[in-house]
């Protein structure tokens, strides 16, 4: 696992560099995560573009502030338009030129960004984005000598400084300066955690040059541990072997990756051996595009959304049809909640790409986010019919139905997905867990219990399943001792999990230990203050220890947090009449299930 440690260490290294390594400097760290929680606001799309411009001339504030407003509302095109309008009225404002250049590139207006980069170059700007855009302009004109001169004179610090030697070497290949195998050992020795990345590009360069022995050696060094090797590297190595007619070696590369990443939906079902495939990177221009894409991939994993956008835009300017970059760009649009643009970007991925199926599933999720659920479900149903062995469209459809409280439909859909996935292995426990939740919410407890128990057979001591099953037993006053045993195990694994803490509190409550129940519920409510179930439970426990005013306050709060329909009447009755005299260990209607029925989706990434 040495390479795993290298990659993890490299990510920590990038984090430690902070704003220094980012392409768009200076930067402010307020970026989005890969999966945006629905319950928190989304950070502004342009928050890392540049330092605030303070020296805007009088009379320009309207368009400048409109640009800022558009940027904060994720409308990159409008932000670029307003900033261009401002710049037209103050054309020598250098800070405004930098901001407008970045916004133009983010909005996909590369010609404007290049024009501004040329103007800024005359000011001796050290901004690496200026160098990148000048390099792109030269490469598109096939003037590789000029491109190399630009990068030779560019900054040598931060992440740009780390990829700069690789960029220079690609430009040497493009200018036909490399006469033999590319030797990047000096750069690799200095790269530290960056070494696998440099090895990968060294392999690609030698592959382009037809230096097969050197390419194979470098590919091998880039793929020491399939558990952490990026899929793009795996795909490139398999492609290399297939082009040499070494089909068994190509299949072995995919098999090793599949074993280490069993949930991946990208692995081809079988290699077609009728003809050698085209190279994934055929020339130096495509190699430079690959360099910016793979750099964006690193930033993508580090939550640097704006900088990832910029690197991807450069990659796609050099190579517009680059499916993994298109997929990542669409995912970034999702993160800033520009779902229409995400869908449009997914549509650019060609049907024959290995990424096309994933793009189609993501499109469905974006339709759902736009409120077009019927369109989303129709797309997923069409995908399920088109790919009869693929469970992913059905799993996604089941997730949508479960989150819409359509539990019977969800259980049926999950059942179809399970049939396609059999035989299940340890990694498939979430599928049984999701169907179990759906059965339980639909009132089919026997089927739910069967799924929960089977999930535990696949993944013993899984805390989510232990909690849901134990809590359900407690609510039915069934298997109480075993339920407490399960909760002890779940709590030991996740002592700060609010759902599990609430379930433990309920076990104390049913046992008549009301002070201990109060303590657990109070801790749970600190973690989930807006959860209807926890407020309801805390109200019950307060009532039992004589704190009736506080109990009614908690019940009233529980009613404000969207309890399920069958819980509303129970809460209203408690507000009107309190609780019957203690001890009353009989089960009651809870405000919600122990684990949120709209629990994390089961597979789609």
C-alpha cells in the first residue's frame, strides 16, 4: 500500500499549500464539496476567482456590483457580461482585467480570456493563468516554440510550479525536440507525493513517441496499487496493451482494478478484440489537455471548485471532446446548482464513451433537481431497459421513489435492482438496507426484517443497519435485549451519531430510566436540533421527569419540523393531554424512523 500512502500524503500536501497552490491567485477558501448537502446553502460560484476589486471608478459601481451579484448566484455568463461592461468603461484597471479574464474563462469565453491575458502580459504579470492562456493560444496556432518560451518564463511556485516541468516536456514533444525516450527521472525525484502523476505523463509521452519499453515501465510505476490508481490511468494502461495486441495484459489491468473497486460502473464488461483501439492520447496537444484534466482531477478531490473549473476549461479548449473532463465539468455545474448547464454538458459526451452511461444517470438526477421528476424517471426506465444487466438506473430510480415517500414503489424497484446484482457481496449491503427501509415504511415489517438481517450477514455489525433494526424492535417492544445489544455495538462504533444516540435514549426511556434518556436525547438534539423525532422523544422524557413545560415546548418544536402524517395526531394529543401515567412501556407512534428514510443514496456517484 505504499502508493496509497503516497496519494493520501499528496492530498494532505496540497491542502497544506492552501491558497498558494491554486491556479487563480489570490484565492479564498470557500469551495464546494463533491456532493452538496441539500440542507445547506451553496457557496458562490466565483468565490475563489480573485481578491475583491476595490478601486472601481465612480459611475461603474452598478455594472460591477451586478457582476458580483450574478457571480454569487451561480450565473457565470451574466457575471462575465457585467464584468466586461465594467471593464469597457475602465479598460486600464489591471485588477479588473484579472477578474474579467478569469470570469471569461469560467464562462467558456476563451477568446476574451486570451485577449485579456495578452494585455496583462505587457504588464509583466506573474499570474500563472496568464501564462497558461498564452500557451494555449500558441499551441492552437501550432507554434510550440512560442508556447514553450512562455512556460519557460512562467512562475515556478505552487501547484503550477509542480506541473510546469511536465508541461515543458510535452511542449518539447510537440516541437519534436525529443529524439529518444523521455526521461523524467529528475522531475520524479523532486516530485515527492506527485511522483505517480509525473510517471503517468512520462508514460503517455513515451507512448506518443512510440517508445514502448519506456512507456510500459512508466505505466507500471503509475499503477503500483490498483486500489488508489485513478480510473483514467487504468484505462490508459489497458489501452496501451490492447494496441500492442496484448489483450490478456489489458484485461488483467481491468480485472485488478475491478477487484479493488467492485462498485465501479466504468469498467467495460468485456474487451472487443476485433481491432486495436485508438490511443487515448494520440499527440502532444492531447497530452497537454490530459495534463490539465489530470491536474483538475487532483483539485476536484481537494474541494477547490473554482480552480478545478479553470483547469478543466483549459483542458477542453485544447481538446473539446474529452469525456472524463466533460463529465467532471458537468459535475461541477451540479455543485453550483446550475442543473440546466450540467445537463447540457452531459449531453456533449458521445454515446460510445465509457462515461456515457454514468452521464445519463447524472442527467436524471439533474432533472429531478429541476423539479422534472417524471422526466428523470422516464430516463432511468429507458436506461434500465437499454442496459438489462446494469442495476444503477434502477437503484437511482428506487432512491428517488424512497425520497418521495413512495415506499412500495421503491421496494419494488430495489427488488429489480437486487435481482440484477445477485449474488450480492459485502459491498451490496446498502441496497438491502434501502429496500428494508422502504418495506418498513410501507408497513411490510416481515420483508423489512429479512432484508436488514441479510444486510447484516453481508456486513456484520454495520451500525446503520444495527440501529434501524434495533430501534424498530424497540418500537414494537420486540427482541428488547437483542435490540439493546445491537445499539451498544452501533454506539461503540459511532459514539457521536445523533440517530444512534436517539435510539439509545429510546431504549433507556422504554426501560423507565428517564433521567438517562433525557441525557441522551439532549446530546442528540445538540447534533440534530431540527429533527422532529428527537424533539418528540426529548419532550416525552422531559414529561416523565416532571419538566412538563419544557416537554410541551419540545412537542411544539417537533410539529414545526415536518413530522410524518401519522405522527402529527400523536403530537397534538400529547400537547392537549400530556402522557398517560408512568410506567407505560407500550410502543408509541414516533415522528419519524430511526434513520432518515431519505438516507444517503445507495450507489450513484
